[in-house]
C-alpha cells in the first residue's frame, strides 16, 4: 500500500483521516499524480483541493519517504511509499 498523508486543513475531506492508503501491486511504480487521483476517487473533493490548474497547489510541497520530491506530481513511488504534502518551509532571520 502506498500512503498519502493529508494536510490538517484538508482532513475534513477525508472524514477526519490524516492519511489515505492506495493499493499498489508489489513491484509496480506509480506517480504522485496517480496516487492522488486514486485517493481522490476514495474521497470526493480531495483531488480538487490538492491541485491547481492541473498541477500541485502552489501552497504544497511533496515529500516521498521523507525526501523532498522536486519532480512533484511526476515523481515515481514504490508500492509501499509514504507521501506527505506539506506547506513549503520559507523564511529565516531577517537581520
């Protein structure tokens, strides 16, 4: 099972669940987009909340198995990957 962890502000779309599991056959690889589409089929409105104009919403970053996935929705997953959608971390000391 591949798992996508849902941002707290979007968990109302998953009935309060903090993650959604998607069956992926062992040895098969899918993209982040395919994972989110499958999660969206399980929870109405979720995919629309995660995407903006066909791409990942600009307020989210993708992490796969704790690594920042710079390819975003095109990044490949293993059948047991964990995907976290997090707001980008910005800022720092200004002085």
